[in-house]
C-alpha cells in the first residue's frame, strides 16, 4: 500500500473563509469545497468551473487537501496522487483529530 509522504509535516491552519475564497472575490459559484491543510486556503473542487483548489496547489505546491464539506473527512495528496482516508491511514486520522480539536470545520 502506498502512503502519503507529506502528512507527517502537516500542522493544519484555520480556514480563511467559509466558501471558496477566490470565487468569493470574483463573484463565481462553486460545487464543493477543499481545504488546504498547509495554509488554510479554501478552494473549489475540480467539478467547479474555476478549480481553485487545484490552481492553489500549482501556485504553492501545498500538497494535501481535505474535503471542506460537512460530514466528509477524506483527503487527497496532489504530489503522491493518493486519496486519504482517516479510517485507513493513522497519520491522516491524527490530522483530522487536530482539525476537530480546533473546531476548524463548518
């Protein structure tokens, strides 16, 4: 099984906004939200017209995002091209626990 090599360095930051911060600036709409676990940027998913979460990765190289949708705890590492599941990956489960402890989710 492949493991994400970037999780151990994460120290999740508080989300900057409750919606896609780039879409909010330009008055655009989004489908789903993603939270950058390195800096707290909230961006829209790849199903959204502007794909701001992926654009944020390309601009910053911040590798790991988490779904910012209520009730969803999965994540994704762009560099390792891996979906992250806290029920399978203990390191990612610790990151999710930090986020819940600080009550960062909506």
